[in-house]
C-alpha cells in the first residue's frame, strides 16, 4: 500500500511508525517547512548569548494570518505559537505532559455544551502509558490523580528551592499540588542522553527532551519511508465521493506541483492547517471541501487561554533562582468536575522563568562581585501561570485567507466572535494565584492574561457519532470517505485545562491500533 502523511510533527511520526512496524506498505510524508537543526552546539551557544533559537525563523509572521473578534482580548496573535518545519511544534514545546482528567471526556454530560468524547478515560488509559513511553516522561508514579496502571518511564524531576515558598503558601491556603510530568529523559535511559538540567530547555543541547526530529531521524533510516520537505499539501484528490486518490503538493523551491497517488491519506497538520486543506479540496462530490457537507470543517476552534500572576519579594536572602528550564510543580486543585461545571476548570504551575537573575548580563555591564551579590539577595519577582479549559463554540472558526505564506500554505483567517472562556470564572483563578503570591510575602501583586497565540489549538475537525455533528468518527476517519483520516487535536470535541500533547499522542496510538486491527 501507498500511504501519504501530511505533516511531520509527533502525530505524523506515530502514524508512520505504526504503519511501518506492521509492514503495511510505503510511507511518504509531506512537510511544508524546512530542515531545522536541533541539538547543535553552535546554535545552543548562540542562544545562550542572546540569539534566537533556530526554529524561531519558522514561526508564523504577522502577515501570515488575520484575526477578527468582537473584543480586542479575543483576537489571536499566533506568532510564536507553532513551528512549521521538520518535526513540528515539539521542537519548541515545554514538554509538559499531564493527562486529561476523566471528566474532560464527558464535557457535554457535565455542562450541556459541546460533545462528549466517543470514549472515556478508562478506554484511553493504556494508550496514555504507551504515549508516556514514546515521549520519555518523568513523573511521580505514586500520583493517582488521575488513576494510572503503569509507572512513568522515569522518576519525577525534583522540586527545586524556588518552589519551597510557593508550596508552603499553597499548603497554608489548603491547596494541593503535585509533580509536573515532563518529557525529559531521566537516569537510566539507554538510547537517549538523560536530562542534565542545564536550564536552557528552550533549545536542549543534548536532545534530553523529546522533539519531533528524533522520531524522524529513526524513520529516515527505513527504506520504506521518505520525507519531502518544503512541500505544502495543496489539495486532497478524489477518484469518487468515497475514495481519496492522492495528495497534490507544491515544491516551494521550484514552484512545481506534484500529485502523489495514495491508498490511504493521513492528515496530521494541526488544527489550523488541517481544516484549510479539507476546505480547499473541492470537487463535484465535495463542493464545499472534503468532509464539509455540513459546514463543520474549521468550526469549534479552541485553544488554551493562558493566565498569570506576579509579585515581588523585597529581599531574597536564600538567593532563590530559577534552577531549571521547566516547571516541576503543578496543581490540579481547580482541575476538577466541580469547576468544569462552574464555567471552566484551571490547571496551574509555577513559572520556570521567575525568579531569575541574569548574572551574565550583570557581568557584561561591568558589575562588581559585591554588586552582583547585592542583586542576588535583593528584590526578586515570582510568577505563577496556568491554563483554563476553552469552551467549544460553532461560531469560532478557521479558514483560508487570500494569499500564501512563505511556506506555500494559504494564509490563515481566524474568526472568534465568541470568547473562548468564562471571564467571571477566570477571575476566580487569577485571585487564587494572587493569594499564593501574597502569602509568600510578595508586594505589587498583579495578574492578567496573555494574548492568544493558538497554543494547543484544537477542535476544528471534531469527532462525533455522525456526519451532521462532526467531521470524523471515533477512529478519526472522515465521514463518507473510506481512506482519509484526520489525525490530531483538530479532532478533539472538547479540551481539558491541562496541556493536550500527551492526550494527543495517546489518542493517536488508539486510533492507529484500530486502523491496524482492521487491516489484518
């Protein structure tokens, strides 16, 4: 069989590995972006001395998209939210991999909004374990919230000194906390360099955090796999209403269009590019685009709203600093069914960038040892951050804007007339984070929200029981098309407050297990 995969991110890699391991045929993967060097010593040194990371050149630019909304805070500013290149957005992700909670799969039952997932937490739990192995997750295996059947591959990263005042404050306020599961290879890794906690996780110099290029390096060693870079997919071609015949792509280095024949096509291009590709694949059988007879492709757009609180302590006698390049403490105190019903749950953690003193900058400006000592023990800012579960709404959507980007993709039009979250409920969480900082002894405490970059975008091709409710079935096959699959978080009918990548990988394993079972 000939398999074509659109998108070279982590989902595309799981699909490719599953197919090749089963010996089902050849796999050709299309990636719109270029090669991006990872774990390169020179690039790492440039980064720590002030240069941008190499993947930043592959961010969306301001002219690549348009965003409209009824209020300014609901407009999207997607630059920096995703990477378009070999390996996808895990090249720059934080590697925070909590599971969704059981109630996240029963959103409609609990709130009357959106749709429930077609399966629940228990059905996905074994695949969560597989995803944690695939991503090399370090975590606290004794933590049973939510319940788990297997240990994490690696033990939890420790709580550093900077966490101690926050933990003490949370305990005094009656809040619970736990280790943040992170994609970091721990001690005892046989095929990966274990994390050395250099504090430069934005661009790991030793590949101790999972990034998508690692999977592609392994796949590229197999003769039945090929990856074509600088090759944006333009159209899914059909031989009849129910059958895909291939994918047309453009070589952006030459401008030449090529159509690849395919027995199966897997679109793994994310929640913004996937619906645009389906919408633009029109024919006499699908005049509004493949899978779009009910005008659902691109709708129910969601993403994680980010919030923060910050404050300053006057003295820092312990010289507390950000010792790691990632947070190790998180809280699910508000990530419960109770708060889901109140208007949206919340998952928060300490900000790994605060407190932070850039001693190299002080040295570069000629500061003396005594001056640096004073700075280290003086005023210091603390910050807490978190994400709230977004609300799926039919009127929030993504489609194509006129023109193409430098990657040959249609520009993105984001229309979000309805707020993604309940503003009144968000104030509850902002106040809670402020309370923690005030308990520490911070002054000048303030809080707010970040602009919506589209982090964790999802929901634009949601799975459902039938075609008039969604775009794909529970196995991620497009309704009424026998050999076209939409893979990834575009299929999520609802979201949790926690980061979705682990759930994304777990659900991909589940969908591929069904696909392979049907092909045996």
